[in-house]
C-alpha cells in the first residue's frame, strides 16, 4: 500500500525485483518512484516491510508518499566510522556502545540523507555523542531529544569475584580474621584479670 494525503491505495510489486532493490538500498534511506497499473507515479519512502517468518517471503510493504518541495519526517540509519581508531578503545580498553541506530529527521525530498555518519575516533572513555553533537546538514532538522545518546565509549568491564569464592581460594582470609578476634579477646581477658587483682 501507498499512504499519502489522499489516503491509501494498493499497488502490486514483483517480489524478486523489490528484494533486489531493497538489498541494494540496505542500510540507507532512499526515495523510490512507484508506478501503478494506470501509469500514475508516486514518490515514496519505505515505511514498513512484513516478512513471513517461516518462508522468509515478503508478504506486505507499506510506502509513505512524499511530495517534492514539501517537508516530511523520516527515520535515517546511523553509521559509525573510526571504531577501530577510537582513542578510548586503543588507549584505555574501552568499548564502543552504539545506542541509537536511527534518528528521525525533517526535510524536503531533495535533502533526504541516505544515512547519518558519526566518527567516533576521538571518543574517550566516559564520553558520548548526542543528537545535538551531530554534524549539521543543509536543509535537515534533527528531531527528538537533543541529549539523546547516539554512541558512547564505556569503561572496560572488570570481572568481580564473589566474596565467598575469594574466601575459598585464599584461605588466609578467614584465619587472619579469627586471629584478630582471639587477640582482642585475650587482651580483654588480661584487662579483666588486672582489674580483679586490684
């Protein structure tokens, strides 16, 4: 179906042709011109794809119709670059955490970006890149919360050993504590004897 200002209209597509096109456009947001049986053309954006979970065959596709010169909203995929060169990873063993994989934008069709590229090479451990930090694109407005995290560099994960296991692996832990208790008890007893002697 194609959803536009005038409502929805059905259209038939070759599943093979669409699968090849969708594979070619994978990871990008792109406008597609569709032509129905009457020869009417529509400029559209893929809105959703329903795939049969068993046969993996495409059952249904929804398209959003857009008009040239008119602003519309779309979800754009976020692509990371510089992961291998990330300062926090190389110097401090940090881990790059890609939290937001799509951002919503508003623009006219001619300004629609295929994807948003974010360079993380200068990211240190504990730092993050937010929507407000994204590179400004001509004619594109980023929607959503400005402080929403796109990607961050997390400190390395340190494995912790439970206290019970640590006690079992290091038998000196318990004896030391017991020895201290005994010494405290002895000292207390000595004080009492001295006191009774007086």
